[in-house]
C-alpha cells in the first residue's frame, strides 16, 4: 500500500465508518474522544468514547485483517468486528485530562522510531474546540500513558473475546500485558435450496420451524 494513502480518514472509511474525525457517531455526542490505533504488526483498531449526558459509551471497531497489508494503493473496504460497552462517568474526564497533558508542547529532541504504533487522537469537548494529536506512542511517555489508559478501560468494558484480543495486541505497544482470550469457533453456515412447489416449500419450512421451536 502507498504510505501516503494510509491516512486515518482512509483507514476508517475502509473499516465501514463515516470518517475519522467527522461522522454521525461523534456528531451525536456531547463530548467525544476517538483514537485510531495503527500497530505495525497487528490489525487496526478504532476506539470511540462518547459522552452523552451522564452516560459514557465506548465503541470499538477492529479490522479482521491488517489493512496496511492490503495489495492496493488505497485502503479498500474490509471486514470488521465491533462491540460496545459503558465506562464510569469520571473516566471521560480522566481520559480527556491525560490527552490534554499529552498535547502540551514538549522540548524538541532527536528521536528515531522504527515500527511501533501510531495513534491518532481527536477530542471534541462541548461541541466546541478540537484537540488533534497524531504521533507514534514511543515519542512521548505522556501520550503513551493516555493510550494505555484508553486501551485498558476499553478492554474492561468490551465483552467480545476477539476485540479484546485486538485491544490486547495494541496494548502491547504501550507496555500493557492483557490476557489472551479464547475465541469461540465460528458457526458453520449451511445453505439449503428446496426444489419444490411454493406450497410444499412453505409446509417444509413450517415443519422445520416447529421442530426448532420444540
């Protein structure tokens, strides 16, 4: 994939979202934090923390396979998994505070990072003002601490084993060691075609439904 096209906007659209920093999910929230996690060797994960009144919802979308490895110049639509949960009300303020600390100007220094994980974060508060931070988590301990807290809280709130594993993979880039979940095998889907008249087909389906309900 062309690295110039591997943008937050393109990745989120490939994951079936309306965009990175502007979509219906963020627009409906009073305050919101969205973080797109782009690990070098694991699948992409997007975490949205949405504050509506006194409730705080965390929504996580994870690519089923790593988008960066697609053999296309621009990210193409990919299969995803999604789950959501709730956080305690003070957690939004805590995450917001950590992100503000991470966004404060730091003394310039020479720093070379090979691989690692880039995290793009956007904060909207009271529908006004926007904080936007896009960098590798290895550059700044305060940013790494923010991402670690976000991943840890999301991991606790989400029930899907597969998405918890995706969060765990991303968390390893910020020093977390989250347990690996056992993912249940996918249910096999068998498609059946009935070569009968409409009346016979209806009778057969009715019989199968009654047997299943019984």
